[in-house]
C-alpha cells in the first residue's frame, strides 16, 4: 500500500497546502497552524497531570487523546498544550489536530510515522524539530491503540 493511500483526506489537504507553497511561505503556514491550535478544555487545563509530555520536542508540549468507542471505528479527539512562545511546536500540534481530530482510530493508526516528511518543512525546520512532530504522532498512535483496542 502506498503512503498516499494511508493519509486521510483531511491530512492530505494539509500536505497539498504546504506543497503548493515556496519554502519561506511554508514556515508562514506553520505559524498559522500555531495560532489555530484550540485551547485546552477546562477538564485538561485544570488537570495538566492528565496530559502526556512529549520529550522529543525541544519545547514543552503535552497531549491527550480521547477515544469514543472501541476498535478501528472509534472516534479520536486530540488535545494539546503548547506555549505560545513555541510557535513551531504549536504549529506541529495544530497540523496534527486539524489533520487527525475526529477521525477513526483505524485512520489515525494508518498514518505513516514519517508523514511529516510530506509537508516539505525539512527545508525550513531543523531535523531535531521534525523529530518532535514524529514524537507527537507516535504518542497519539500509542494512546489510540491503548484506548481503542484497535
């Protein structure tokens, strides 16, 4: 199966948006995703211990997944806490939120671990920072597997 068939339509749209831009404009789009990251709901903002840290990121970021249902058809919801002073990290979280939130567990688990390479950000973001996005996706997938049983 090719990577393209494993990327959900919502994430494929984001990849296409980044791909249509010059390198400098991709960084600007990443910043737009940073600003669009939804705030944590109170149930997590008031209880940060419920969020999992992502140590692969250079900036402090925490995430939590909720899974409604069981198996591959369960619905996944993503929540992130990332400081405004870390726009790259927030941007990665914003991309993952927009591309994966509301999908089924099966769709999320089928996303290639290196999907971030398809965004064309390697030209404008260090490999260390990209590894942070991979760390976020890895934790999301682990939580989805654990909570859905998929």
